């Protein structure tokens, strides 16, 4: 991707986040919503907005419906804030990569804890066998 598209993507992400936080009062958007990424097409006419919503599936669906209903308002606000020839059409998609990452970290922590427990058990077994061997030598 070109640097210009990267800059536009980041600018869109920041501006959409600000409009969501300050100007949209939809109760469906009252939860924690994070714009994780924006991907615009090379002609800057369309943008895919990935968002992460904290909560259960129903909360996520509700938030997605709320933000989709505000898409025209968002685009109009962006038109006033940005100095682009074309403000892209916005399409919103739920991004569950943060949840996958959290799940992976949890699994890795569980593996690490089980490995620590296994190593501790091995150390205890070796110490027991060494102390048993030392006591038989002393006898």
C-alpha cells in the first residue's frame, strides 16, 4: 500500500472514532467500541471499517446495526472534517481479532502454568530420589 493510503486510513480511523465518541448519541453505541482499522480502496472511494465491540454477540450485533444506521451521518461529518476530494463510502465489519488474541494469550498462559507444574513435579521427584539415595548410602 502507498504511504498516502496508509495516512488516509489512519486519519479516517481517528476521525470516525472522534465522531462516534462525541457526536453520535445512539444507545446501541453506548458500549466500548474501538475502530481497529480502516482499509480504503486505492481510488479512495470505498472504505472498510473494522470495529471491535466489547460484549456478547447480541451487543455486537446491536452496535453494528447502530453504526450502520449512522453511516450517512458519519460520511457527512467526515466531508466537513477532511480535505479529500472524495470521502469514501463506509462499510462496517466486526473485528474479532482482539478476542482471538486474548484467547491465545489465555491458552499460552495455561500451557506455561502446566509446564511449570510439570517441571516442579520433576524437580521434587529428582530431589526425593537423591535424598533417598543419600539416606541409603549413609546407612
